[in-house]
C-alpha cells in the first residue's frame, strides 16, 4: 500500500528574526524561532536542540551530533558531508539541497521529514526509525539503509543505483520514477509499492535473490 500522506511541513513563524552564530555549536546549545546564518560545528557536540528554526547554509561537515533534537526546522543548502548524526530526532524537518555525501544517520528517529534535491551518495541511514519521510529528487547512489525501520517512506525521482537495503523493514512505502540498478538486499523492499517499469527492471535482481535461473530458448 502506498504512503497515505506527505510529510507534515515544519511549523514556522512567518517572520523569523535573523541571527548570526558566533563560533561553532557547543554542547547543549538551544535555538528557538530564529533564522540562523553561519552555523558551523567542529568535532563532537551533544544535546543541541533547535525548534522553529531555519538554518541557512550551515556547515556541519565532518562533525558528530549526538542525541540532538531538531523540530520544525529547515536546513537550506547544508553541508553535511561525512557528518555523523547518532541518536536524537528530526521532526517536521525539511532538508533542501546541499551536499550530504557520506552522511551517517544512525539510531535516530525521523518523523515528517522531506529531503529534496540532496546530493547524498554513499549516505548511511542504518538502524534508524522513519515515519512519513519523503526523499524527492535526491542522489542516493550506494546509500546504505541496512536495518532501517520505516513506515510511509517515499522515494520519488531518486537515483538509488547500488543502494543497499539489507534487513530493512518497510511498510506502506513507495518508490516512483527511481533508478534502481544494482540494488542490494532486495528482500528489504518487502512492503514497498512501485511502478510497473521499475518492477520489471528489478526482475533480474529479484530472480537472483530467490535463486531463480534463466532458461535459454
């Protein structure tokens, strides 16, 4: 069964006060109802909380965020390359564009999130819990979704070539107009609906996973 609704949009004030952030994020930093520019992070930070926030061009590349909470937030053109997000939660969050190559999301909870136009090749979303999450027009080549638990997850116009879904559990989810060449862990797509052309294209991979051979003639 396909996803029954799109992710709920972030609940943001119409006119957010703009604020420049002096220095990198620190443990326990908290931001509410503000538009932030110049957000950066070095090394590991714990317990950061953002609510009702727009982050313009944040650079968190190479950082490690542990047990952080982002609620009603927009990441506009972020640099999250090789960023590690462990634990914590993202609720009603939009990630718009940006560089996410090698991003690692581990053991985090994502609810009502939209990832749109992101370059997230070789991203790792392992053992995370997703509910009402959409990936739209994203490059997710060789992404690793091993052990992901998802409900109402949508992949739309995404490049998923070489992605891995080992031991993933998906329910009421869908893939539309996606590139699905060389997928691994095809059994992890149980519970996903897709268009006929995509399903036909997956036939060789599915046959291999089931041990079905092809007869000549």
